[in-house]
């Protein structure tokens, strides 16, 4: 316990009740979490402005990183979007400056995300009765592309390979 008291003064261990304050007042203060909230709101507004200046076809593929020293970083989904944005960078900087943003340069980085893993294909099994019916249908058909397709299905659904080819 000696180490505990040296780190935390005795007064901090006593519980004192603070007067309740509205949550929006706490979140909008200039220090701590409030500054993070304000920064997030500004970044959201900047992202809205950037997206409003871009063609609609590009807005889904562009994300913003927080600007630093007048440099804005755009994260894009692929090289084609990056190439198109590089052509529009000068006019984008000019338009953002007119809207009151202090952006002097824009960097574009391709942000490759890992593809969404595909679900494994569902293994379907044909009942014994369905398999027999499919095989009988194949046997009744005259030679045709349909019979070839049904033959392929029979071979696919046979247990352990071809049955009665």
C-alpha cells in the first residue's frame, strides 16, 4: 500500500461529487475528449466539402486523413481513382481555399484493403430419389445438348463417381 499512496495523493482517493453537467457541454469543451470531438466534426465538414467538389462517381472511393500543416491526404481505393484525382488536385485546392480551408497541397495514396473473403460454396446433395429420377431422365432423352447437361449433372451428383453412364 505504500506505493499506492506515493502515486496518488490522499485527497484523490476521497470521493467528491461533481455537479452534473450536460453531455454535450462535456463533449464540446476545448480539452481532452472535447478537442477530439471538435477535430472529428471539422474533419467531417472537410470531407463533406471535398466530396461535394468531386464527381459523384469518385466520392465512394475517397476517404480523408486529418490535414497536417496545410497538407491534405486523400486515401483512394485504386490507381484509376488516384490518377483521376491527380488531374483535379489544383482546382480542388483552389475550391477548398475559397471555402475557407487552409489547404496548400494534396497528397493521394492508394489505400489497398484486403478483399472481403468469399463464403465457401455450399455443398449440395441430391436425394437418392432425385438422383434416380435425374438418371432416368437422362436415359429417356435423345442425344442432344440437354442430354449432355443432364449427364454432367448425373456424374456430378453420383456418389463416388459415375453411376450407370
